[in-house]
C-alpha cells in the first residue's frame, strides 16, 4: 500500500509546487507593473495613464507609437507563458518522478516569465522617454508605488 501512496504524494507535492510557482510568477508580474497596467494593454489603454498623468494629446500620441508592437509582443509572450504552464501540468499528470524533463519545463517557464518582465520594464522606459520631466517623475512614483504595495 505504501508504494501506491508515494506516486500520489509526489504528484500532489509537485502540483502544489507548480501552483506556488505560478502564483508567485503572477504576483511578481503584477507587482512589477504600475497599478491598472493591465488596462494599458487594451486598445486605447493609455486612458488611465492620461488621467493619472494629465497627458496632452501629443504625449498620448507619442506613447501610442509603440503601443501596438508592445501589445502584440506581450500577447505572444503571455500565450507562450500559458503554454509552458500547461506543459508542466501535462508532465505532472504523466510523470511519476521529478526528472530532467520537469526541470527543463520549469526553466522554460522561468525564461518566458523573465521575457515578460523585461518587456514590461522596457515599455515603462519607452513611455518615460517621451514624457516631460515632471510627468516622468509622476510615472516613476506610480511604478514605485506598484512595486511597493503588498498584495
């Protein structure tokens, strides 16, 4: 009876580990983003930023120049992230032990997570580059507050 429980215990352990990893990943993505950043990814999503920073039409248009490529790349990376999470879930269903394929799948997930974080931070700096100094300071405050807010 004990050997039958061991694979189940391992599956439960690794399922919880994956859920914890995904949870921490999603939390860190959220914390790495200014408040309401997710709405910024929608068409005309800079409206929240327009309100927060009092953007002029020219400033909003400058940000819009790099919005479409950002949204496209973010959607691609998010889809890849979701696929990597599913790959780990599939491994949990089919593997009886922690092995190199599981380690590889976890590392693949971390790579995409890092790419998502880098894309968001690059986008922040892109926005910063087209704003006047007083609005740069406000955007910095928004970003720092988002990173400093416990969830």
